[in-house]
C-alpha cells in the first residue's frame, strides 16, 4: 500500500486523485484549507480520505506528511519550499507542477542526502512540454543529429466555439498569477544573440502565428537560454519558449497596463467608487474622454466591454491589479457547458550528419470536455499523478532535486498520456543544404 498526500483541492486536484485512485493499492489523502472542496472530490473516488489543513502551519503539515510516501503539492508555488522542507525531514518524496525556484534549489543537497526525489515542473507548461521535447532531442542525438533551433509555444485559451469575448481569453482560476507574469522580463537566444525583453515591452513583442489552424499570437516566457543546458542542446543557436493567446490579446492587455490596471502597488481605493471615476483618478485625469481618446479602437471596445468605463462599483481591493482581477474573473469566467483548449507546439531545426537540415514540428491540441475535465486540469493533473505513481513504483533512478527530462520519466509518462488521448502530432519539412 502506497500512501499519497495531495495538498490543494483546486481545479487540478480531481484528475490527480482520480488517476491515483485507479490503483487499488493506493491510499490517498486530499487536504486543503477549504474542507468543502476536499469533500467534493474525495467522495467521488475509492481509497480517498479528506481533511482541512493550513499548509503554512509547519507543525500540522509535519503530522500530515509523516506517514506518506509521496506528496503532491498543488498549493500556490510560494508554499512549495516549506512543503519540501517537511518532506526532507520526513523522507517523503515530493511532486509539483510549478517551476523550479531558487528556494527549491537551495534544498537540493538536503533532498539528495535524505534519499528522496523532489520533482518539479511536471504539469503542462512546464511539464508535458519537457517530456515531448526531450523525446525528440534524445532521438535526434542518438542518430548523430544536432539541434540547431528550438522554439516552443504553449497556451491555455477558450476552445474556438467558446471564444466569444473581445480578449479571446477566459479564466478558470484566479487571474493574478497570469497577469503578474506579464510584468516579468524575458530572455531568449536568437541566432546566438542574447535577446532581452523588458517587462514593460513584453506584450509589444507579440507576433502573430498560425498553429493547429488557429490564428494565434505569442510572446516570450521568462528565461529560455538555460534550456540549452537543461535539454543538452549545446548546438542550438536559437532557443525560445513562449506563451500563446488568440490574436488581439496582447494589444488589449498592453493598453490596460498603460492605464495602470496591472499595477500591484497598494493603494487606497475609495469605497463604492465607480469604474468610470476610478479610471479617471488612477490616470490623474479630469475627464474620461481624455483617457479613451488615447486608446486604439480594439482596446477601447474591449475595455468598455469589460466595464472599465462603466458606473459599476469597483471591488474593495488593495491595488489596481487586484481590482482589475476581480473584474476579469467576473467577466471572463467559463460558463456551464463552455470548453477550454490547450495548444502546445515545438519547432525544431535539426541538422543531419551529412549537413542537410529539416524542420520538425510537434503539436498538441487538447479540448476540454463538457461535464468532464477542462483541458488545462487534465494536462496539468495527469502528468503530475503519473510521475507520483512512477516514484511510488521505484521507477525513477535519480534522487534529489530533478526535472522531468530523462528517459525513465518522459518515456512512460508520454505512453500513459497517449492512453488518455493526450497525443502529439508531428510534421517534417526538408530544408535546403547549407
């Protein structure tokens, strides 16, 4: 019997619990600050118990982790380091779908000394993107080929049938994290040149592209150059990982950013102030028309549709960003029966031993199910659960802080994902010599 602890009962939790509960030798505990959320999921599946916990309380967390072999942390990323510390102390393995942070890296030696695995970045992006990229890269290297260029794009967006608002975007979770990411700088490699994009210019970089017969746009995501080492692609002269949205999103959110709506600084928002008056005050203007006259037509229409210039009251929040998030969650949430979509594309330029080159494209397009899992929940939750099961079955060789970039991880998980209908489709185009 393997005892699993799943921390966090948000939208990703159910596919994790459902997958692990398929194995009758698994015993699963689901814990969250919101007890009702745990109950909704736990009551659906066998071998699952549920309870309430505050993960910031180390003493309570330690008691809960103590007898568990594998912990899956689905709580917000800032809590992962504390969870990892407790797992090291209790010698329990840990899986997360979040990016590996400096706080986690500081625990690498302790994790190795404890003989445990801390596996981060095993969701969708990061996660499935690593698995599929490494399968292609390792196959190329095995055959004496070199990776000259690697670009990867991924996004969670509404399915085409439900793309029915001016922004081309909807939220199935709290928007703050997604918007804060738009304030980050980005760094990538283009023909051996290091390109740095400042946070204020990130959305201005956005470029249109056609992927899976969809009119999309993309902008760079965080820091891409380190993947030269992580993926062992020293020969690559171009490396870029980016985010996908429907066309027009970047232009609209850039306008919102210029109007101060993405500013996270604490401010005093007057009680019962209207959005109209709030926008005037936020921008130091006397007249709303002055603000609107500086906007392009697309952005003006979208922000009007959202209610940014309306008489509706602003939510009582501590920053413009949080007030804007509350408005977005109200206007851009998925309604009953609406579907989301995940699109992920890798593009490689691969050099053959004879000097010839070819372009390889690998695309995943996943649409959510009405009455079932969203595409995002499924593609984040299943890989995390599959990795946890591999660890429980002693199938992963390395110990300490690891990423899902080795064959003992990517091969079985990609095979398992195929059985769940999560499948990549590849296309090859020959390039001229030289």
